C-alpha cells in the first residue's frame, strides 16, 4: 500500500515536470524573448544581462550573476531558466513571474537568457574623452541647508563593476561641485556620493557618453532623524521551508519613509522572532539612511527550532500598512492564527499591524501527513500482531501434536 502510494506520487511529480519542460514553438523567438527581458528584467539584470541594472548599481538589490559569463551562470538550460523565472528566488530578492508573464513569454525569456551565454555580445565603443562632471547638491528637507563641510565623491565603474575612478571635492557655498579632466567612456558607469552631516547620499547611476564633454549630475541630501513617525513597512514577505528539526525563513521587508528627513534607526530596524538563528548576518548592517519617498528592501535569512509545532511571533516596530504574506511549498505546514487566510498555491495572507504590535502565526504538520503516518503505523502493528498470533498458533499446534 505504501509503495503504491509513493509510486503514484512520484509518477505525478514526473508527469508535472515533463509537462513543465515542454517548450512551445514560440519559445525560440529571439525577438520576443529579448523584448520580454528588456521590459521586465533589465532593471536588475541590465540591458545586456550583465547584472548591472539600475537596482543593482544603486545597492537596492545584491549583486546578481552575469548571464554573459559562463562561470557565473547558475542555470544552464531553458527549462532551468523557465523554472527560476516562474517561481522566483525570494532569497535573492527575485520575485516569481509565473502569475505576471504568460507561459510563452517566460519560455521566450528563458531561451533568451541562455542565448546570452553562447552568443558573443558586441563590445561597447571604447571611445574616450576628457570631460567635466558638475552638478548641484540640494537639501530635500524643508528649510534645510548644506553643512559647510559637505563633500562629494565621483565614482566610475567599468563593465565588470570594478571601481576604476574615485575623486573627492568640497561642495561650494552655493551647493555646486565640479570635477575636471574626467575620462568619459561608454562602458563606464558613474555616480556621485555626498557626505552630509554624517550620512551618505547617492545620485542616480548613469552611463558615460563620450559624445559630450560635460555631464551634469545632481544629488539630493536630507537632514536626518531617528524619529520613526513617518516610517512604515509596506512589504513583509516570509518564504518558509522545512529543514531537519528546524524551519528556515527568508524574510523580505521594504521600509518606506513618507517624511522629508532621512531616517536612521537607533536599532531594531529588522523585526525578528525570539530564538532566531541568523544565517546572513553580514548583510544586515544598515549603511544607508532610509530616504523620503524611496524603497529600502532588506532581506534576512534565519532558522527556528521545530518539533511538530511552532508559534512564531515577530515584533513590528513600525506600522505594517499592507498584509503580510507567507509563501511555502504546498503540504509542508499548516498555518493558523487570527487574521490569516489561505489563498491556495502555498500563499497565505495576513493583515496590517500597528506599530508596536506583533505578527503572530502557528506552524504545524499537515493533518494528512499525520493521518497517513498513523494509518501506516496501525497497518504495521496489525501485520506484526498478526504475525505474532500466527507464530503463537503454530507453536500451540506443534505442542498439541506431541
């Protein structure tokens, strides 16, 4: 009975995987694949798949693989790429696109990603001019001014994201700055950082344009505060997985700031439950202020001990304005608690939480698994019991024959 059930499950898994790996004929349309990639993926992966999109360059998203470099590729077939595109990699801040893009578009994008490894990318022009970078440093806080010692730094990075240029300058009393004799190349990216009253602020990241010898790049700074009155959490997603005697949770939050001061927390920016064993502690150092109107995504991975049931209580220091979301593989846990709704497909939605409240839920083993285990144990005991009765009867029969 157990063998038949496990065999059926295994065959169903094979069938589902086989159906997933069938590529539609339209999947090999390179024009479609490139269009899908540029429209949906370039902000992180870059226009040419080199991992140099604006979200990576700004630091909002950690470094990601360069699809044109075979040594950094983590997927090697269109099927593998299709699976990652569909299901996402929340631990690397990549969302799932299965419910956003059509199946044909996901296959086309997957085929295009794989083609980037094999197809040579035309090198960007290496023309270079010696030019001027200048701009204005503005204080975005109402009534704010610039500190007399505000300084700016010019950063230049090559196509492999290696810093090849670094220069410092003092901001003038009128808020202007200027760097002269700067090598401007099409394969370089540039940005300005400003140090204002102990906090670091960054400009947009731009590509070099050798056709112009003068580039204007403004940067906005803010006065800082540790008052959280304008701070909220508008994203709170937990990906939950089972490990040996533990639950592994990848928690992603986005901190939003509706004020006009840059927020620098005293402590406790990332809410964590008790007994959490953090696995990516090096990533949790807050090095930048939470800017007004901007996004500040943060990821923490931790484990909690598990022995059949687990009460999770996460303190929320700032208002959670949108429902929290739990993502877990089907039939791994049952989620219970006030305000939680199972939407199917391994997604459970919670509810907003006021500042100072807690996000609480309980994880338990699925009843079906427990029932199956109990049934199997009962069957095993019946078989063993039957065997013992048989042996006893056979012994009595032998003794009666003597």
